[in-house]
C-alpha cells in the first residue's frame, strides 16, 4: 500500500534506507551513530521541523529521506 503522493522511486529509496538503518542497528550492533545524529538534530532544532510537514509536501519528505540515507 502506497499513498498516492509518494512516487514509486521515493518509496524504493525509503525502503532501501530503512533496510540499511535496520542492518546497521541489528546485524552490526552499531547504534552510536543514531544517538549522535539525534543529539545533533535536537541541538539544531531539526526535530521540531521534522514532524511539521503536511500532506502532499513531497519536497520536504524527499529531503528528509535524502538526509537519512
């Protein structure tokens, strides 16, 4: 199931990024980078911005996916 505002290519990037993050966390037991990234995002105020985009703002979604990957 894919929302109509998410393109197939963006969905594939989201899936690949999620799989990569899961691999690093579970298989490599590497969680330090995630904590560091969360701290940096909190310090810069990026976490408040992340939850603040609305329906159909695919440019914002794409930039968040790019940042995560």
